[in-house]
């Protein structure tokens, strides 16, 4: 069947099972995903990490951008649910021979996978394809747009340390303008009543970010951003998405790198987060990266539990 034949005929259940962004996801769906993720968390410490929830299901991982954490996390999540997985990159696919993305996805869809996990450099690529394909699509990061599973694992990590997201003071610092992680976190945290401060240099902090949700404040001063913070979320400088000369590493750290001295301005139990990969000496100091209240490795661990829940939802098994 031609790809175009699926246009406007995609069943509503398939649309619901896809995870394309946080912005358009209802709070009750987010609550289910967070609860289901917490259900899977204890499994990460068990000797035998295996369920048969998705036995007989096939997950296709399409990663057209470089990835270590997200790709490995989705693969491990699928295997722990006993699903079969196929991983494809742009270099190893027919895209390198001139085939279009639409034709590649149409070919894969004809093989009847149960879900497709997709990362792509073009913002909106998963959304475009979801209009046509008869397969739930999970967005593993699209351009500058969103990274929904990262926001979910960040929320779980916060809830591991705080009783609620409501009313928390969250500072997100760094390359906000180019960060899909920032956008997804803004949408999720604002749905749960957190108060957000976005901080970065003028070239990396668009004034339009203030319109993404309520209770957002913008600042270019890192001391202002971290004062009274419950959560400090640092971001990687997205050099690959910038059409300008980057800040020299030392200069960027001088004004926007997180040091131990900044933690004294935050609340005494404030936690530090970073989606990775971290650049020590640019976004944060080694002292902060290895600080007892640094949750960076906890985020990585929680990513598996979150993606298990997301894959269960995508496959209609919950």
C-alpha cells in the first residue's frame, strides 16, 4: 500500500500510542508514563532484568543523528521487555544510496514493526511521518524541537529527590535556543506547576521562550538563575546547530559554567542535572559533575525505565 493512502486515515489509537512531543500530551498521559516508569525503576537493580511484556513485538530504532545514551537506552529497554529490535543508522541504510526518508520509512512499515523509535536532525520529521505510517512512532529527538523521553526521565529523577514537581524552582542554564531538551522540559515541568528560570547568553536565549508556558522568567545572569533553585539543569552547547562562531571554552565557562560557588546560592538540597554528554570546563566544573548532589548518572539509569514505559505504551501493552 502506498504511503499516501494512510494520510488522514491513521486510527486514533495509533496516534495516541505515538510519543511525538510533550507539548501536546495531556497531563493524565504524562502521569501514567511517570507512574509506569517508577514501576520499572526497581528492576534496574535486580540480578535478572527481564520481563516478557513485549515478547513477539518488534521495535525498529532509526537513528539519523549520533547518539550514545538515548540509542543504547532504547535498545536496553526493548530487550528488558523481551522485544525484538532492529537498529538502523543513516550510514547503514538505503538513504546513503539516495533513497528518500519517506521511502525508507514506507519500506520498513511494510515489514509490520510494532513501533518505530526515530531520531532525526530535522525538526518535525517524526510528526510528518506519523501522519502517514500505520505504526506508532516514538520521537527520540528531532532537531531543535523536542526530546520527550529526556524530559520524562528528568522528571523521574527530580521526583526521586523531591516529593512533587509542583512549586519547584527549576533553573535551566545554557544553550536554550538550540536545545530540544529545554523545550520538552519547559512543557512538562510547567504542566506540573514548576516555576522556571531560563538562563543563557543573548545569542542562546530567544525572548520567544518566555511564551512557551506560564511562570517562565528569562535572565542572562547565572547567579540570578541559581539563587533559591531546587533544581539546576545544565545544557550542552549545541555547536552542531549553531550558525555562528562558538564562545571560546574558557570564556563561556566564566559566565555560564556552573561551579561549586554557585551551589551556595541554591537551596541546600538542590540537585544538579545534565542530559549529557557533559563538557567539563565548559558547562560545569569537574567538582560539580562529581558532586554528591549531581544526578547526571541517575538520569542515565532512569532513562531505561522511562523508555520501557514508553515502548509499552507504543505497543499497546500496559
